[in-house]
C-alpha cells in the first residue's frame, strides 16, 4: 500500500505562512490598485482616441486599455466579496449558487482578457520593431486598416481559444458542510452526483488494485458487462448513504454546530475522468498564454533595443561628419566650433536613451509577472495536483496583484514616454485658469494671443501638432505589459 509519506513535498511551510499573512491585506491592496487602474485606463482611452492621436500604435494601446479596464472593473466585486466582506458574511452567502456562477464567469472572463492583453503587447512589439528596422515599409505593413484587423482578430481568437477549455474543465458542485459555533468548517461532503460517482469508481479501482486475490482482475473483466454497473450503483449508493449518515450523525452533536449547503467551483465530470485533458489545460495555459509570449517579447525587445542603439550610433557618426565638413574658416584657418550640439540632435539622443531604458523596464516587469506563471503552469502539468495545491494556489494572490499592477501602470509609462500624450492630456484636463500660473514654453508661445489670456482654438491645435517627431511616433515606444492571471 502506498502511504502519504512517499509523496514528495514541493513547497515548505513558508508558503503557507505567506499565504495566511498576505490574504488579510490582499483585498484592500487590490481594491486600491483596481480603483486607480480603472481611472488610469479610462484616461488612457480618452486621450488615445482623440483625433490628433490617431495612429496604429495608439490604436493598439487603446485595445490594451479597454481590456485592462474590463479586468479592473470585474475584479472589484470579486475582491470586495471574497477578501473584504467574506469574513462577515454567513457561509451560505459566501458560497451561494449565484456567487459560484460569478466565480466561473470570473475565471473565464479575466483569463480571456489577460490573454488578449498579452498578445496585443506582442503585436505592439512587432509593430515597433518594423517601424525602427524597416521604416520604409512601416506604412504598408502596419497601416491603420491592418492594425484594426489585427486588434479585432486578437479579441476574437483569444475568446475562441481560451473560453472553451476553461468552461469544459470546471463545474459548479454542491457540498454539505458542517460548521462549528465559530463558523469554521468541520466537514465537507459532496452532494453532486457526478462527484459521488467518480469517487465510487476511484474507490472501486483502488480496491481492485490492492486486492491480494490473483484472479480478481480476471473475474471483474469477464463479468464487467453485467456486474460493473451494479457494482458502481451499489458503491454510489454506499457513498450517498455515507453522506446521509454523516449528515445525520453530525447534525448538531455539539451545541452551536449546524449544516449548510454551499456551492463551489470544482473539476467537471469530463476533467475528473480525463487526466489528459487537465494536463493539456495547464500546457495551453503555460505554453500558449505565458511562455510563448514571453519568449517572443524577449526576442523582439532585444532586437529592438539593438536597432535603437545602432540608430543612435549612426546618428553620432553622421553628426561628426557633418560637423567636420562644415567647419568655418577664419583668416585661412579651420576653426573648430565650440558651440554645443543642436537642441534637436540632443533631444533625439535623449529620446533614444529614454526609449532604451523604458524597453528594459517594461521587459523586466513583463517577465516578472508572466514568466513565473508559465513555469508554474508547466510544473503543474508535470507534477500534478499536489504541486497545484501546495505551491501555485498559495501564491495565487501575489500573482493576481502583480498582474493588476502591471495592467494599471501603463498611464505612467505613456506620460514618461510620449510628449504628445502629455500635451494632449494637459490640453484635455488642465483648467484654463491654470495657464497664467505656468511659464510660457517655446511651443505654447505661438498659440497665445498678445495679452496672454490663454490658448485660442488655433493655438491649442498647434500645440498638439508642433513636434513632428512626437506626431510621427505618437507614443515613441508603446511597448506595455498587461494582467491578470486570476
């Protein structure tokens, strides 16, 4: 007989301690992140959909903001019910049938939108790589029509690929729980018939495998057509009787105990009877949704950084040649100019440096959020449910908050990367009376009247369109990361 001592322990008690301590603050922390993320993504959509911001890169960023906004809005009721109000609600309200239906929707909806965000991020990396490496073909390969079709395809394909297997492997199961006077669960007995049938089949299989009678398998095999069904029925009846017996015998044996009926999201009958399907689910999750995008984004980002650095090196060479060819001659002698580089060249070099640093930061943030999830999903497929229970579920809250932060930080990235985004955001949300307290910039001066009373219509439009570099690149890098694994 196989004992539990022979089973490996993948994660130690520190995981349990971390899970126990962190879950008390996860609800409030995630609620704050979701509220701020909802506001940030709403602002992103408002700014990026302006007519002057219309570009393929900004269209992809708008698609990302829509997906992130939906995730934030859907996660708010989940965290309020499960983490903030959960301890104050009765057990039957915590795990009601309506809430079980919402949890099933939550598990599918959040994962679908997160997958959309990930692949739109990869698409954005491809678009930016083409813009930097093949600028002459950028308008042909990455035009608005192509970009719109790509975004729509990402939404449709992710829904069709991710939703079915998540729906098929989960089901809402009914349980009978016995609670003590403090509301703590003492026993939990499944009442759903498909779970009772599966446990009966599993128990019957274990009895056959552990039997010491040499011809026992042959006897069951020859009589399978006639007796197996009866055996399963009797075993099911025995399990049901045991459940009923448990209900009867545990009905208030101690003062304050009570029985309640609850509903939980559980393995479906298909998943219970087909371990291959469960393993395939985790393989799809780890490889298709996590590891493959991580590898693709890493390769694209490295090549994009290399292309940006090469462009910077060529600009320096061209600037040096131009300076040498145009050195002034005074009294027949070549005079080396002492003035600093032009403002335009300095701005280009600074923008390249900012883009390179932002690429590295975005890549690191994406890998910290997504790559460990892909590795753990792969380990679940290889090691089974024990690793899922001991390790992955203990870190699920931490994974969620990292994904939520990843989805809500894009507004900061846009503001730090794009002058046009900052200018458009300022024009939309800065009060008119605030203009007189700010110093005039070179771009603002052309749009103001003689009295300095504020921007007129022409001045505001010109402020958006003055910087040709910002307009052509819209958001200079646009490579952002997205959420949630829930």
